[in-house]
């Protein structure tokens, strides 16, 4: 029962890596929004495996079909259902995984919980599940842009120990998309790509940090005390596969400062608006957006599925060895970028609708 | 509408720092659980300001009353309502805050969202709101202990740059409670206390990191894909006042390892159970508990309210200066320990009930 | 976990007939609404036992206290908690009920579900639980009136076979309150009162039908397909104690008409508004309000607790006889009137906020 | 945001009468349940238009495809997505409805709420939306049967003023399916069929009452005070198109009895079980199932779409006349039977899982 996310802008995803397909039902989308399958496809293509030499070579076309909720190019206010058929299944690559648990993957825990598991390629725990999220995120981003010119932009901040220098206040989508690793620090990006390729050749994997900024977020979003904006954002991104950490604004580093060093002093800007001089709060104070840029970071561990041999056990409880066959993804960070964007957009859109109501917002 | 947390074990908190009182309604508590006001009071006393020389000197007795849901010492399965009356109000300390916004506090955002605010002591954004959480957490911890012998233990891991050495696999409540800063590394604790006192004398504040371990958690808790256990834990603790970051298991540091270094290899233990050699996953894989210890960390920024003078603005939009009067809390970390424990216990208890049902679990 | 109702305007009730008290937490109330304890008390007094000679003689003062969420006479946008202390307990009246189940009461099912029960006066299944609903309903009614001049008026339509003649389109609160049975057909009301008194003297009880009208409801409220307005209204009133049936508009009688007889033809009124000539739809079409008066009816069975002797069983499974001691309520209909009003107001207010958002509605 | 129903067994439906298709996502289905597309298709065929001479002649094959959640014939515990493609569209039949509102249909209210509407055949308000419900209901019924041998059986009780004589305690699915109107009183069924055919020839429509019984329901289901079993059942069936009334047990007629006449006396049966002599409560007391048969009735108004000419208005606000072209359904009752069964099964299954947990119930 954990496959629904959001309150007023609410998505339900479905689908395993193998089977009929994966997708999403979006409930609560404002009516009369212009949306096309192409706009959704654009984001899916950013998420797609095989999009560049540094991702898994699986060729998933991931073509989406809008099944409902859109009529003559406009949303109806009814549920939007989007389906992406599964293709390119190579179950033989997964034969061994039917009996052997991949270390640090969800194989063993799914079996412990459900007593059954689609062992073909990860089943429900596959990153393929995020297709539904990214498709819904494309719509959320459009609503945010249209209602309040909100921009949500993510990028790779760090791969292993290679950290890019990026200004979240000015970075553009074009800069992010200018290289295949999606780190808008060109020099660092090149070194990242090199490291990923080298790691892939070794059959190993690496992780890193994705940073995300949301600009022009209206003041007043967030519902204390449990649905604080940072709490919902944390849940959103920590529900992504492989995420291990979340921070907002100053984050863990902020704990090294004193109060007088950390506090964001207020001033009145040229438009008479209350603003903060610094932004260690990351755009949220007391769980509510304050109009400054929302800035957060997500830690992604190195991918669990690797070609190196590891000790593991079988379903039947015998110790054995496993080295993943076929294709593996040495680093998911470049593909995690649109996923983080989607989750952040979904949270902001849900809170925007809580504030304005579904049919009043546009 | 953000004042309810949980699905089957569901709490709703209420109350501002000033007014009639604060409290909680707990819905879904299993029937026939033995519980007394004293057991709840024990946890409230750990949260209470004025409990030691390093916390705010406010003397809040915080005596709880169980209004409903318990009959002849046992829970009825009906909502348990717990009330703590407000006392010791010194509104004159807050006069200035009626017009001036405290930097990095929730004053300005509450005003932006609601257009009104109880300016006496933080209102709803006061840490006093966590009384309801801690009271509910006391019950959740009892259920967890009784059903599966689950232990949830938090402690101060770091204050500013002073980091204690603690083994989460063996630490005990007694060790945590053995000093007033709740860092079970005695030598480090003494330095932390000294730093807090010195900071308090300067009218400044400091933050740090609370670590939490949950031991004996049954396998199979967590609901992919959005209500993954780590996602719900992240939301839970990121809804606490002053939290800026969350990590589970290897967290941000895990991103510096490669897959082969990070993966937790499986083995079969002496009882025939599937176990992991290492625990970089922090007890959760694919969003589901795997039976290993759940280990997480929460970053708390330095308290916003300080006695040092800062630039700020008034409600009317004029720039001014503010130095908080009266009492201030130089470091909330020791009091955050029972809050983190409570939130983690609430999440685990909710997922336990999702797994077993309210009336079947005990 | 069934003690919360509503999505954006969300109430959680707590409390048993005996114990500390009963009450409600209201989450999502718009900020800056002027509200006083007196306004809430007015509705509680209409619900109170002992208010007239035809209700149970229990003297419950039912004085409410607002614990939170209101500051200087205005709502804060934070949870409003309202408490009514329990008094006048005569547990000796209930001694027998500790062991014997009252027929058609909730005693046996609570024991079957929870294995424990507060046997003093019905515990959680007591009509006393509705105090929280009526208190919250008072606030919902005020919001509805203020936002859109919506009036919610209920009255006794029928007691046993005595049916009043009332025009829902013009009936006023004053007319409803003009007699103690709350049937705004004076002549019929007198016969109802006589019948209730006679039934009470016999130790028996009677039921009937409450009708409710909501006028000036804006077009567009209701969320197809599951949260249709009539579906939420049905759930709301069917959650009241002793309710056995619900109908909207033409209801069961409408099934005797043909389509051409039943359909509400459209016309354009003098303001250019689309209206219907008749109102067999009861103000809702396709789950969405159409601007006509919402009219519904609720069937209440005769009260289960009677002084006449009945066959029953004990907790230990032995057959026995039971005649309730002390006070009994021969007819709850007059007191059900404010309960139905409250539930209808809560549903409408929730849907109003879904449409407009909490902070935008006033 | 009203397209999701249920808490632990939770369905989300999607789709309009025209467009890609309609369907459902079922979240929370217990793992390892054997289920086939054929079992679901069986129920869809009972719901399908064109199944007999008394329903609309539209030939909808309504073939379902399971997209996810089932692997090698067994459920995975992950979301089950079921899709039925739309076919046989005759948009020319609906041209007039693009501009003219059908009286007592949802055309006008959808336009008022969303400002846009799929005017081809009712869009989201079409009975076609119930395909998703009926598909999910097929799975819910299987779970109920498997866990506790619960049987859910509906039938036509009354068409206009023709009322069948049926014993809910003994009626079988075979008897219900023995005639096309699904009234297991053969003699009455024949008269009903005749009346429907005659009404259809006149271009008019008729309604009636569907009765539903659930047998072998375990004691203890239902969550007071708002999620009482009868409250959830009422919401479930009142969310079906064209429903105008709901009653449980004695219903509206029960209000004509006195307490001593209405109360269900208890006795101990031959197995030592607490039972009731009569069943005016309809299997639920205090919101919780008591082990007796759950019996409820739903009133369905005559279908709104008729071929007779009626006064109406256009979107542009001009008065006009409308007579529906093409096919119309003179009576939906026989097709409403599987819909009511599905909704009742969904509620019972949800409460069963609340009681036992998703993964523990089978």
C-alpha cells in the first residue's frame, strides 16, 4: 500500500521491470493544462538507460502513451494514466538471480516480506519503476512553471570524490544537459566521465551526490508540523532507489557553525519584500517556504548490481558466489538527475495545490 | 492539515507554546496494552527544558494527563488523548517578537502563510509542540518492545566539531542517560558540556548530530515504493524543529566507496538466518528492513533564538535589530535525543501495525 | 484508526463516556476566522442530554474549553483542540453492563474486536463521542456561512409514523428551535412529543428520520469518482450512532419514477445562471454540487438501551435477561438534529477547502 | 483527487468512456494469491453493456489485460494494474452533447467544476469507469473467499414497483445469474424484463433497488467511529453512478418499530458462539461486524440518458431541447449488480487487511 504519493496532486505508480509495463496514474492534476506526450517523453529520455556511453547499454525506448485524462491536448481534471510498455527483456541474464540474492539489493528483503518476487531484473525494486515518477514529474514541472514560474533544476554535484563547482542560483537546464554526466562544471564533468568509464570497465560501480534547486517558489508552501516542506522533500527523494542521505540548505555542514554564523539575517529588498541576506535555511524556515531558493542534496550509494564476484546466499539458505552477468550500470547519477527533479516537483506541486485547490490554481 | 502522522498507528498533535496546553491524540494503538502516565512522563522528563544546566532554564513541569483511551490501566483500542497544560508563561519576554521576526526562525514564514501568528514564544513552531510526539513515542516504544523486543536508542553523536565514539550495536539507555548531554562517550561528553556552557555565556548557540539505532527490528517492515522505511524515517525526523539533514547507514560518506567496497555481503548465521557481514545499508534494503540494526543520523542546526544582536525586519517591513531577551537554549541536542527516538519509534510501530493489523499485533 | 474524518478540513475525535473527557482536534481550519467558545457551546447545548423533558434526564453541562489554535479570538491556522470534561458519572447504573451485553448495542462487537471495553455507559460507542463532531461542526458552519453564505439546517422529519410537513427551501433555524422535538411543523411536533413521552414511560424507545438541507452551496464541490459529494455525505451521517439509512434528493422514492419523470430539466434563470426546474437530484449531479439546495435524509433506529426486559448473554457466554437501569433516552431524534448538521457541514467545509485551499478560502 | 478508494486494500481507477482505455491500480493486494485474467474477465462480462437484450446494445468487448503485479499466476504484493482498451466509439452519437447538457447527467456539473469535459459519451462520469472497480472487486472477492469463505452476493430486489421475494440468507450466485435481469425470483424477473423492454421501446428509463448480502464475515471488522463498516459501505455504494439511497439491515422501515421490537436479542448457538435471534442490525453493531449476515440495499434512479425529448440548456447558456440519439440503456439495474458486489467486497477486503495486515492475511 505504499505506491501512492501526495495528497492533492497524487500519483500512484505501478509495474515491474518485466511484465506488461510500468506507469503512473496522476490524480488531482488541474484541468485545462496543455500537455503532450512529447513533453513527457522529453523527461523520460533523460531518465532512459542507454542514453549515453556512461549508462547501462540497455536499449529501452520507453515510449509513453497517455491513456486517459487528456482530451484534445488539454487535461480534464480527471486521472491521467500514462503507460510505458516493457521491451528488450533478456530474462536469461537474470536466471542466476532467481536463486541468488544480489548483495545490497532488494532481492532478499522482498522475499522476506512477500515470500515471492519477480526475479527478472529487479521486479518492482528496479529503477524502471521511476518511469512513472518522471512522467508525473514532467506534468508537475509544467504546472509549477505556469502558475508561478517555478524552475526545478537538478545536476550532479559530486561523483565519488570529484565535486563540481556550480552556482545553484544561476545554473540552467542547458548547462546541465551540456554533457552526458549532467554536471554543469565542464572540467569536472570530463573527469567524472573518465572515472565512470574506468569503473565500468572494472565491473565496479560508484555513487555521488545530486543537488537540486527550486527557484521562484512562492512563500507559504509547507504544512507544519509533520508535512513541513523539508520533511516531504526528504521523504520524496529518500524513496528513490539507492538514496542514502538528504540535506537541505546548510545540511550537515551547518552543524559546524554557531547560531550567529548560521542565522539568515533579514532585510527589505528593492521591491519591499522581506528577504534573507544568506540562505543557509535552503529556502525553508519552520517547514514553510520563505521565497528564497530551495536547495537540497541527495546522496546516492554506488549501484548494488556489479560484475565483480561477491559472497552471497541462495533463497534456500546456502552460501555461494555471484557476479552479475550482462549489462550493468557503473553509475546512476546522471539518470538520477531527472528523478530528483521529478520528486521535488511533485512535492512542490502537491503543496501548491494544497494552498490553492486543484481547480483554482491555474 | 499537516498535524497528523502515520497510517495505522497515527498521531495528531495540537497546541502552541502559549494557550491552554499541548498534546496528542493517538489513533490505532493496540488494545490491552498496559500503560501508565508515569511511563509517558519518563520520556517527557527527558525532553523537558530546565532538566539540566545545559538546557534552557525554563521550568516546565510538563505533567501529562491521559484523557481517554485507557481504562483500568489498559488501552482500549480507542484514541488515546494526552494533555500537558501550559505554565510558566512570561509573555513580556516575547513582546519584541510580536513585531520583530527572529532570523532563521519560523516567525516570518508563519506570518506569510497564515497572516496571523501566536508570537508568544514561537506558538506552534515552538519545540514545545514535540511534547505530543514524545508522549506518543513512549507508547510506540512500549509496543515495539512488547511485540518484538525492539529497542530504539538515540544519543548525541556530535556537537559542533566534537564527535563521540559510540558503538550503536551495544550502546544502552543507561549509558546515554549517564550524563546530561546524552553522549555515551564520557570524555567527549565532558568537553561537549563545557562547549555548550561557554557558548551559552556568549549568548550564542550550537548544533550537531544525533544518531539513532533500532535493534531487533523484524525483517519485512517498509512499504515500497514511496513508503520505504528509510523514506518514512527521513520524513519523521526532518519534521523535527531545526533538523537540516538525514542519513541512513553509510549515508553521505558511503558515496566515497565503490560498489564492491559498499555492498553488504550475505552469509548464513548459526541459526540459519540470512545476515549481512557489514551493515552499510543501515538495516534497510530496497525500503524494507532486513533484520540488521537500523542506524540513522540527523543533523540539527544551531538554535535560531540567540541573545546576540542580529539584523532583522519588523512585520511592517522595516529593518531593525533584535537580541532575544530572557532565557535561551544554547544547544538543543540533549533534548533532541528523546525526540528522535520518538519519531523513529512511531515510524517502526506504524509499519509493524501495517504488517500485523492493530488488533492482532500484541 | 478510524477516528479521523476529512482531508483538508480534518477532525480527530477522542474520548469515552467515562474517563477524563471527550473532544476533538480540528486540523486545517483557515486562519483568521473569528471564533469563540460561546459559539461552539451554542451547538453543544443543542446536542446535550437533559436539555428538555423528552431527552434523557442526564444533566451533562458539557462545557467546552478551547485548548489551542485560537489566539486573541482568531484562529491561527494551527490545530484547534476542544475538550469537554466528563462529569455526572453514575457507574453504579452500569454495573450490570460490565457483564451483560445490551442487545443491538455495541457492547458485544467492541469486546469481539478489542477484547476489552469501557463498560461504563457505552465507552467510545456512547453518543457522547459526538460532542467532538458537533463542536467541530460549529466551526465548519461558521466558515461555510462566511465564505459563501451557506446555511446548513436539519430538523426532525418523522418520528415513527408521525411525519411533519416542512419546506426545506424556506425552513429557518428559528422554526426548528421553536419546539423541543425540533420538527418545524408545530402541530405534528406536539403529537411527536406526546408519543415520545408515552414511549418513555413504557421504558421503550422510538426512532425516525432527520432531514437536512444545505442552501447556497457553490457549484463544483465534490470529487468524482469516489469522493462524490453524496458519497462523502453518506459516509458522514452513516457514521453517526443508530443511523440505518441515507438518501439524497428523491432517494428510494425516486426509483418509482421513470427517467422522463425523474430528470431535472435545465433552464436559464433571470441572472443567466443554469438552474434546474425540479430538484430530484438533491443538489448534486455526477457527484458534484450543482448550486441547487442539497437535501438528504437519515434514518435513525429506535435507541438500543431500553428499560424493558430483553434476552441477552454475558461476556462469559451465558444466556440471561437485561433491563437497563436508571435513565434512558426514549428518542434521540431531537438531539440527532445538530449531529446531522455538523456532519453535513464538515463534509461541505472539507470540499470547500479542497476547492480553494486552507489559506485562500476566507 | 477523489479517484482512490480504500486504505490497506486501495484502488485507483482511471479512464474516460473515450480515449485510450479505462482501468485500475490495486495497491495492497496480499502476495501469493493465485489470480488469472479469466477470473477478472468473468466479472467484467457481468458488467458489460450488450450482454443481454435488456441492456444497452453497445458491443463492448471489455477485454482486460493485467499489466503488473502478477508473476507466473500469482500476485507479487506489488500494485496490480489492469487495463481495458476503449473500442466501438461512435462519437457522432455524441455531437449534440458537446454543446447541450443532458438533464440529471453530470455534463453541467463537470463543466462547472473543471471548465472542460470529454463530451464523448459521458467521459469520466460514464458507467464505463466502473470497469476498474469491478476488476478490483473480482480480486477482493477471491481474497475474502480464500481467507474466511466470505461470500458477497447481490441481486435486483426491485425494479420500479416490481419487488422480488428473495431470501438473502440462502440465495446463490447461480440463482442470480439464472436470468438476465439478475432477480432470483423467476416470476418477478419475467415481469421486470417485460417492463424494461417496454420502457426501452418508449425511449424512457426506470430504476430500482439492488440488495446485497455478505455471508461468513468475521466478527470484528469496522473501525469506529468514522470508518464504521456501515459508513464505509454507504460511501462505497453511494459513489456508484445513479445511486440515490442506502440502507443497512432494517433501514428506513426500521424507524417504524419500537426499541423492544427492533433490538436483536442475543443467544448462544450450538457452537457456543454469541449470535442474534433476529438480524435487524444487518450484521453490524456499533460500526463493527457481529458475524451475522451483512445485508444492505442501494436505490438507483432511472438512467438520465433517455431518447425522449427534454428541455435543457447549452454550454453557452441558451435554452433548447434534447433527445439522446442512438443507443440508450433503459435500466442499469442488472449491470449494477456486479458493481454493488464489487464495492461491498472492496470495503470488506480493506477492513480485513486493516485487521490482519497485507502480508499476514492469506
